[in-house]
């Protein structure tokens, strides 16, 4: 606190020699940080594993003995996303908050005074591994559902849509789920940049994701319930997973993902602005 | 180190090591961190804030364009004791005087449901465990009026039930042509006695009901009802509404012997509660009289009523739904109460001042628990007040709860928050990483509710253990409605119906908190600070 601000001020005040750090350098720096930290890979692996395990467990628990349930096979197969996103959120929050808690952020900002660039680089570096994780977790979940669900009376043989990736809606559900996880990561990153403290940030993220729809369940007013589901990042975003009953959805699949993207953009914007305005 | 040893030798020691001092130190730490105090206030506000969202409205535009909220269709049906009831069935009846009896033989009961939920589809055969058919003496055909009934059920044998909440078992086993059941009800004034028999000659008394104020001219006859199936519920993962499928039961009676009726009276059929109860749409209930037999088909249930299950009306627990949002804020503060100290190295100062590490942890737990309880109590009370006012303003009648149920609900909610905070403290001390600890505790407390509860991702049966075994079981302190064995209701926490009794669910949460705290104490002693 005593050392960094003067050094930093000197750096930014020196307008005759603009900082040489470009976006490429920022990306490289962030990637190096992410790569060399011992704790980055394991949580992502855990997120993928948790997603597949929960998906498989839910698929194994669903029964439709009569073969006449209104189940959505694609959605059941992808239920694990609800759990896996929490781990993704931790990774994203820690990408920012761990720098704040150790004071590393001052070094980062001294080297890279353009704070928006730093956040953009962080977002880009985070998105890549998250997309890779999701690209493992989602097909794994779909495969698990494909193997388990037909034995429980849910599958093409019983008039349900084909959950494999060959059909259009199922492919949209799977690809959308990958994007969903990436957007959750960006939302978490933006919130962490705004809140800075890890515990508070993860509390805000999970508070935004999980209990948001609950009041809607309780208020009983169908119009408000619907509005909440259209507005809440999780219920809106997960509309992308629906392959049956599209008409009864509170929001259409891609529009729902758009709502989540809006949340993520707003969080990044808020985080970026606060990062610029506040002392590190 | 040497300074400490000499100090421990002095007379100051007794004062220094006092547990009261330790509590005071922890309280000072909590009090002076602005973020934590703000966090607790935010938690309290969040619990109340959910009730500021405009709620549902019941009622609608009347003739003349005037909007009136409320009305009988917005209120749950009330039974003779003032409790909410489900009263919807097909009734084939004749008037009966104050002395009389009805005897029948039941030879078959079958059930069916419409798989798609839409009328007109092919009906699937499925008898519900609590499908009911038999004989009934009822004060009137008005839903909610007093009654006593002898019935065969889908899976629970012969029962005598009266006034919605009372239930007495009779002969076991299912009814069939090979194993018919004889049922008899005798009325003598306000007292109705039920008998059953497997052969029509040897009768056993099942129970006797006193129905105070039963009118002289009551209605007696045959009935059939079949509740909405919770096992056939179509699930939805994004929180869209999931509704049970309505089912119907058909029973065949013969040898009907009705005494105490006016000489010229004939059977008439009534769909009791039909149409007024959206949860039990009438599905072609009716009766046929081929020869001496009488076939009655009906849908619905005669049972205690629960919010969300049997018609319109709000629940008391619904006013406390904000607990989830508030809980997350509490958990963040509680975790940071230990992780911040571990991270900043303040713990070394703390442990130097008070080397007995378990006592430090205990002091932290007590201070945190007390602060959370103190913040949660007024918040829960305010939430209940604002929530009930909101429901009232929207014309929604709250399902009546037994007297003084609200006191344990409020205190229980505050205690739930306090113990959850201690659990978070323990997990924070074990994991040491605040983000991971917060996520773990939120996952343990909120996710089971989320998966098994309102969003109903898991089927009702398979998800039953989640809200029982995880710390989320603690939410059953918000149980507002008594549990009846004669009611197959899926646990819907948003409606105030939990799988465990309040004390049992709270005990599960306490056990988890004790485990976490124990492990934290063990690791705190074993690990370097």
C-alpha cells in the first residue's frame, strides 16, 4: 500500500512514453499466471467431473415406467451444469480475487497500467480453459444420458426427442450449455473485479444464480414468476437446454442465453469501471 | 515466547485466560469490521426483501369492470376444525335421518389416469395408494363439511376416516372380486360408528367418530376419489411449473342396504368440490346402476389440505422464502470471520494471546452464532409480517396453521441461520480458502433444496434423501403444517412441507455443524497457523 501507488502514478503520469504493454503482452502475462499457478487445473477438472457425475446421477434417478412422461432427455442429461457452474464460478472469482488478496494486483497494474486491458486479457485467458472444460463436460453428460436414459423409459423409442448430438435441438442444447458455462465464468469474473473479495464475490455470484428463482416459485403470481424466470441469469440461460415444450418456456432458448450474456457484459462493465476508478 | 511464559506465571493469567475475555475479543473483532456488520444487515434485509416483490393476486374483474381481490375461490377449503382441507370427490347420496345405517359390499376398485394430463387421451390404468372408495355420511354436499367414511383404498387396506384429519385402519389387503369387503356405517345422533367385514357376517368395529352439530338430515351414500399423483408428476428443470396428473378411481358396489332414509328417496349424484378446485379437475365422475350393482367413478381427495396441492391459498413458509438469499450473505460473513484471520496472519496474534486453540474456535462459534441469531430473529419476524400483508393485499388467503406455529417458525429460522453460520465457520477453518468454503457451504445448504425443491430437477422419490441427509434438512424448522400419515404429499419446501419434523431436520443441521467444528478444531490444533 505504501510502495505501489507512487510507482504506479509515475508510470501513468509519464505520457511521453506510453506503456508498451499491448493486448498481446497482457494476454501472455495472464496466461503465464494462470498456467503456472498450481491451483488452476484441478478445479476445472473437478468442474467437468462434477458436471458429468451429477448428470449421470440425475439420469439414473429419473424413472418413467409408463413411457409417457413429459421428460426432456436433453435437459435431464445436462442437469449437471447446475452443479458444475459453481466450480467454474470459483475458478473465475479466484482469477481476480487471489490477486487482490495477495497484493499481486499492484504488480500487475504497475506492469500493465491499462486496467481495462488487464480485465479483458483475464477474461480471454479464462474463457479458453473454461470452454475446453465445458467441451469435455457437456459431451460427457450427453453420453451418460444417452447410455442411461433409454433404459429408464426415456428415449426416442418412447416418443421423446433424440438426445444424441445428431438432432438439431439437442445439438443446440449441448452447444448452448458450453456457451452457458463460459458466460457464467465471465459473469463471475466481472463480479469478482467489482467486489474484489473472494468470499463476497462467490456469495454474490451464487446468490444471483441459485436463490433468484425461488421467490418466483413462492410469490404465486404467474406473471411475476415468468418475469423473474426471464430475468434470472440461471433460469434464462438454461432455457438453451430445452428440446421439448419450447412454447411453454418463459423465454426462447437463444434469447435466454442472450439475457445471461447481458448479465455477463454488465458485470464485466461494472467490474472494469470499478477497477479503473478505485485504488488497487 | 519468553514474555508469554512469564506472563502466564503471573496473577494476570487467570484474567487473561478467561473465556469471557475471549468472547469479548471475538465480539470486538466482529464489531469493528465494517464489511461483516454490513453483511449481517444485508442478510436481514434480504430475508425481508423477497416479500417486496409484487406477489400473486387472486380474484379478478367483476361485472361492471370493478376489480375485487379475494373471495371464496381464493381461499383454501376449510374443514370443521378450521383447518385447510381437500374435499373433492364424486358422491352418490340420499338424505339420512339422525338414526340410520348404510351397508355395502365392494367387489372391485380400479384406477386410471390420463398420461398427457390432457382430457380425451387414452387412459392408463393405475390405482393410487390413497385412492378411496366406500360409504360416507356427510353433513351436506358443501366442500369442507363434517363427514365420517368407511373406505377401501389403493394400498392401505380398509380405513375409517372422519373430519379430514382422523384415520383408523381396518382390514388389510386390497379389494377384489375374490376378496370383497363389506363396509358399514351406523349413525346415532352425532356419533357414527364404522364396521368392516370380509364375509358379510362377522363384523369388526373399526372406529367411532363424533361429529358435533351433524344436522338431522345428513347425506349418506357412496363415494369415489383418487388424488393427484405425485409419482406421475412431469418434471421440469428450469423451474417451470410442475403439476401432478389427476387420476380417477372406479369402484363397484352391490348389496347396498340403506336405512333411515325417507321412503321415496332416490340416488342423486354430486361432484363435490368439482370445478372450484383447480387441482382436481372433474374427470367424468359419475355413477351407473346396472342391475343391483352400483358403479361410482370419481377424482379428487378427502384429506387434510396442503398449500400448493389442493387449491389456491398462500403458505406461511412462503413468506420466509427470503431466508435463502439472506443465508448466502450470512454464510459469506461467517466464512470470512475465520478465513480472513487465517489469511491475514491475525490468527497468530490470536493464538499467541490465547494458546488454547479449541477455546478460540468455540468463542468464535458462540459470538458468530449469537450475532447471527440476533440478526435473524427480527428479520424473520418482519418477513412474516410483510409476507402476510402482501398475501392479504393480493386477496390470497394463507393456509391456516395451528395456533402458535409461527413462533417456532421464526425462532427456528433464526436458529437455522445461526447454526448454518457455525457450519460455515467450521468449513472455513478446514478449507482455509474463503471462496471454496463459501461455495461448499452454499452447495450443502441451498443446492439440495434447489434440486429437490421448487425447481424439482429430481423425481420426488429419488430426491427425498437429499433434504433429509444434507445440512439443508435444517430448513424443516419452517415446517408450518402438520404431517399426516394418510397423505402422500411430495415435500415442497416452498409450500412449507418438509420431509422431516422441524426438530429432526434441525438436529441434522446441528450434527453437520458439530462435525465441521470438530474437524476444524482437530485441524487447528494439528496444523501450523
